[in-house]
């Protein structure tokens, strides 16, 4: 599946392939040092992410954003809480390479996630975002996500505590 994203530039979005995993890991690892996006505190390897990648499927896909032949961002859907009753609710994760920040990719990917989710039986999207990650918090809020919960001081990085906000949006009123 390839779809053009809704912004200017030479970007396309497609289902991730196994060959994309090194680029996905590289983008993920770029975010670790900033302590804004992930609770991992040291880089991960492609080998360490093999099982994670393999766990994704048609119902929980990973998509990449390509600019020409380069992967510049990715999005994944992850099951929430792993129980059947929550099957229509997923966590959405978006990662963008530093060189592509400020180009509207985050908004485009979140809108894409909202459009694609109902086609795979998803009615509710969740974002688990560090509370101090104001750019991501503002992006989700601008697109109608509400604060559904906050876990105060649950992460410890570099001797500092960080809170996690849970933002949610119901995509369909009833299923």
C-alpha cells in the first residue's frame, strides 16, 4: 500500500518491509539522547528490534515515510493492554529523523493514522507522550486529542523524574 501524504514535497508512505528495519532503528536511536520521546536510555540494535518488528502485522502495521529512496519517518500501531476487549484501541507511535523536523510530517502521519485506523478495526488512538515533550503534546491536542491520564514521575532518566501523559481520541462513535 502506497499513499501520498497530504503535504508538499516528495514524500510517500508505505507499509514497512524488513529491509526498512535498519532505517527505523536509526531514526529511533536519534531520539534517545534528547530524553523527549522514548524511555530507552541507550541505543538499540537492529537485532534487538527484530522481534518487535515481526510482531507487527496487517492489524498492527508499521508504515514508513520515504523521501526519494530515504526513510525519513515511521509510524506504528501497538495493541493496548493485550486483552481482547481492547482490540479496537491502539497506541500510535511516530518517529521522525531530525533532518525532517518542522516539515509537517508529524501532523501528516497522525492524520494518516486516523484515516487508516478504521480500515483495520481501530476506533480509538492513544498517544503515550512525555509530559515535557511540548511539541508532541501540542500536535496531538491541535488534532483533537484530549488528556485522558497522566502518570506523574514514572520515568527516571539521568537522575531526573519524568511524567507520562496519555492522550486519546475516539475515531468512531460506536462500533
